[in-house]
C-alpha cells in the first residue's frame, strides 16, 4: 500500500490543524465571555479553587495521597487565588504571578513522577514470620490512565488554564484611577499614555499568533495587502 499511508498522514495533519483552530476559537470565545462578566468569573474562579483544595484534602485523607505533594498542591492553589486580588488585571512582573507560573510546572513534574513510580506493596499478616511475609503482600491498586488524566486535568491544570483565559495583562489596561497597579506608572498624564483595550491574555495570544501568521505569509509572498488585513 502506497496511497493509503499518504492519506493517513494528510488526515493527521488536517486533524491537528482543525484541533488547533478549535482550541484557539474556544479560547477567544471564553475570553470574550470573561470580559463581559468579570465579576461572575472571579466568583467562579474563587469557588473552583476552594473546591479543588477540598478534593485534594479528601484524596489525602481517603485515598492516601502523599502529604508533601498534597500540601504543595494546596499551597499552589492559594498562590493562584492571590492573583484574583485585582481581577481581571494582572501585572506580568508581579512576583506572585511569576511564582504561579513556576508552581504550575513544579506541580506537573512532581505528580508525573509520583504516578510514574510502580505501585507500592502493603504488608498483610507480617506477624506470621518472615517465611510467610511475601505470600501476604498485595499491591496497592494502580490508578488507571483515565484517573490520572482526570487528576491532572482537574487538580493540576484547570485553575491555571482558567486564570490564563480570564486574566488580562497589565500593559493592555486603559488608564484610569487605580490603574497604577496594572501599568506600573504613578506619574504622568493620561494624555501621554497610549490607550489600549483591556484584553485577556488568551485573546492577546491568539491575536498575536494571527498577526504573526499574517506578517509571515506576507513576507513569504503568500498574500499581499488587503489579504493580510482580511486574515487578521
């Protein structure tokens, strides 16, 4: 077979492109919703953080998850909650925001290492003597792929992803009273500042990719002038 493998690769490439466009469209739409309902979004994010902290506590108490990793996850979500102080505005150079980005990577790595380890063994009937000890050892049930993926999606990635969609970069905030937190400027007149719309980070990222693709295509000669503006 020669044609079918080629079709398989083409289908894989097209599927990846459609998936990427779907994710970008979803991020754009969610950013628009957050811009229109910022107060409700802040309440939902705060409630979501409390729920996940409660779930992690139950996993430690009931399912025997390791306490150091659970404490790290709870502390990380407390840091994530600190980004809601000036919701939806966030200063990209804020130490708490930078710490949140670092904690996302650390949590992903430590939990990946935890679930990658083989299942430990629980001793049963160890008082019968060393000769019979191995016979009474049973493996602790290993989590399935679905359970591990669900834990990562809900307890590790969900809140950082929601914050990425919801928060707005400080450099895109319209100058107003109290905006010195977002812009980092306390002096100067409003007229000297460049006014830009308050745009979510996810929306800004999608717009940046669109502009980059448009400019790159124009440089490569794929489209010109009006086509670049239509693409953007």
